C-alpha cells in the first residue's frame, strides 16, 4: 500500500490534539488568537515542508519520476541527453532597392510580432533591385518558425535598402527545448533494453535523438535485403506542415549506394550513418499523409465547437496510434474518439469498415461531414 503523506490540515489537527492531550489548558478551550494555536500552526507548516521535501527527493531517486537536472543526470548515465532548443532560419526578400547595394551579415530585422532575427551571410541587390538573404532567429525555439509572407523590418536603416522584407521560405525550422515528458520517454526506452547495434529499437532511439524528431519507426529490409527504412515525424518543428519532414527521401551524404536525401531527411540520415552497423543501407523517408474522412448523421450537439472538438480528438487518435508500418484502423476506435468529446448521439456512416493503410502511409484527420 502506498505511503499516504499527511496534509497540512492533518498535521495541524494532530498538533492541536497533542495540546489538548497534555492538559496544558486544564480543560479550557483555546482562544482563536491563542499563542498555542499559532505555535501549532507554525510547527505544522514546518513539518509539512519537511514531508514535501522528502517526497521531492523520492521522486528524483528514480528516472520515471525525476525532473529537470535530475532527469538529465539519469539520462546521461545511459548516453541520453536533452535536445537543446534550435533557432529557426528563414529566407527573406526585399524589392525596390538600389541595384548592387550590399546588405551585410549581422544585420538585425524585426518580425511583425516583435521577434528579432539576424542575417547570417552577406547579400547584394540584383539588377532589378531585389535582395534575398537568410536570417536566423535570435531566440531559439519554435516561436521563430515563420510562414511565407510574414513581414520583417530592418532595425536600423541601410542606405539603398528598403526597410520592408517578406519571408519567402523556411530554411531550418526551430524547435523548443525537449520537455521532461519527451526526454523521460526516451530514457525509459533505453534503461530496460540491453545495448545493441542494429536492432529496430536502436534505430528508433538514434532517430529520436535528432533535434526536432518526435516519432520514428523502423522498417527492416524496406528497400530490399540489407536496407533499413526509417520513417520520422517532426510534430513541433514542422507543425506548419502537419509534422511531416520537409525534404527528399534518401540516404546520408557519405552513403554511396543510394541517392542522398535532402532537408530534414538528410539531417536524420547523417545522424544515423555513424551509428548504424557498417553494412546497413539506411534510408530515411517521410510518411505519406493518408486522410481519413468521417461522415456522421444525427450528431448532437451539432455545433461548430462540437465539430472542432471531434476533429481535434481524431487528430489526437491518429497521433497516438498512427504508424507507417502498415496498419488497420477499426471504426470503433474512431467512434470512441468522437464519444470522448461529449457527443450524446450520432451515427457514423463512414468509414463503415476497418481502414487499411499501406506501408509508408500514416493516418491524418480528413474531412468531417455532418448531415
């Protein structure tokens, strides 16, 4: 039976009972502002603080409840470190400038929401007066991720350069520092497993250690004997694209037996290349979106908020159970997700049979039709 830590109220009641039991008051009740009552409350608070500190120490003594630097220490014992926050890098464009005007690296710009960026290389306006440059967010994390079209302004005037810039593309997506929960999940995958060099769990562990990667799957011999296909998702860093990696599928830069990947896939492939068994051909792929359309009739309540809640519950379901290794999604799982939103009545007319997803595809929320 787990130990029940006494509450502050329990400790105060115990202290007051002790005062009465000692007969210090000779049978008389304590006044509301009695010194003994105040002392009992103070001592109860001090005792409760000791209990709370001991409980905190207990939580830090094992990796599945440890937090912050103590969790980092447990991970370091097995070579698992917390992923640091990474800064977003974007491509910016400005028009209407004086031709052949230089824009130096280190120039500061401010995004329309106040977030600051700094150019990473020198740039020069072309004959039409257009200049394109790359800029890195000064604040690491997902907050620096920028959608195309967002406006930027030079922090200080540059002669011959229009102060207004516009984002045209994201070069590198930013990601927040890994949370305790995500780090703990990776640590708990390592502790019960024996050291290995080529098991499926090893490839998954290596992929999850790459900045931004939140989910990974291993498909042995996916491209033939001796190959290992790794599917990965970057749910936070690539939130704007549904978490799907941005780039071309392929192998590491140093792998001569297969076409090199690009973008996110290349970053993951390069990280796995030195870890893999020397003969394995590792190919990193982005899963293919497989939207699942759902049709309901007689939905109650049939409000916009209810429908939004259903879409969110379905997205959460696909996030938890989705796999690109080939799967069948039963309609009952979809119905359960809808019921969890508080829907009191509905008939699901589609899908009416298990949804079969081929290898390489992963479920995502499709169109919700309510009639």
